């Protein structure tokens, strides 16, 4: 039992840096809504929640009522922040409430993307028209000749516009805010974990 608890908490400790300083606080705060304390008694539940949130960040997509939605890292962070600030009288048991919050954000992001694409299209059309309304073929950029364009990306795996952090990047525990590092240190002391031997990447 103690060995499994240690493995679960080791996973959590190793996973937190992967969210980056921008989102680690929000992920931890959201997990608390599920009543994961005391952590040494609810380590498995804590791990499952962190795993599910990491999958959400990795895919930048979720499903609700058989419909798929895409959402950016920043959008997920916004939804988590909204959840943390809500006054829940009981502990959460699933992510349904979070999904309803993310739907509005996802739809807003979709509309913003559509408007941006339409604006860029109009600008491109205007740039191609000179004199008598005759279209002029754009000049070739030598630096782009011979390059292959990868159009095989999934529509639900779009990049996070707005410069969001890439959570798949390897990060160290020392990059996290001091309060999270202190929390991790307390877990280490209680369970006798060697925090220096915990991998920075999640297997």
C-alpha cells in the first residue's frame, strides 16, 4: 500500500513541472476541488485527476455530448481559474462542470479564429488587386521554394495562439513557485521520497 502511494505521489510531483509556472497553480487548485487531501490517503485519486488534466492539456480538446471541441492552453487555464473561484459546497466527482465552462471558451476562440482568418483573407485579396482590378500573382519567396507543407495535423490539435507555454517542454521542480516547491518538499519528507531521483518527464 505504502509503495503504491509513493508511486502515485511521485507521478504527481513529476507531472506538476510539465504544466509550467503559468498553469501549475491552476491545476493544483482545481485538483483540490475533488477533496484530494490528506494526500497520503487519497494519492490514487490525486494522480488520476492530474493524469486527466494533463491529457486535456496535451490534446487541447475535449468531448461533450458526443461533440468534440478544441481549446487552447490559455482557454483551459481560464476555465480552471473560473472553477477555482466558484463556491462549491461539495467536492467535485467528475469534470462535467469544467467542460460546460470550457464549451463557452471554446466557442469564443473558434469565432475569434474565424474572424481572424476572414480578415486575413480580405487583406490577401486586397493585396492581389492593383490597377483595373486585375489580380497579380504573388512573387515567389526563394526561401520557401522546395519546402514541404505538412497539412496532416488534426483540427483538434491546433497551436495555442497568444503565445501560451508548451506544457510538453521538460521543466524542473525548481522552476515552480516557492509555495508549490514547499508543498512538494512536505510530501517528500512524509513519504521519504528522494525528490532528486524523480524524472522530469512523465513516462
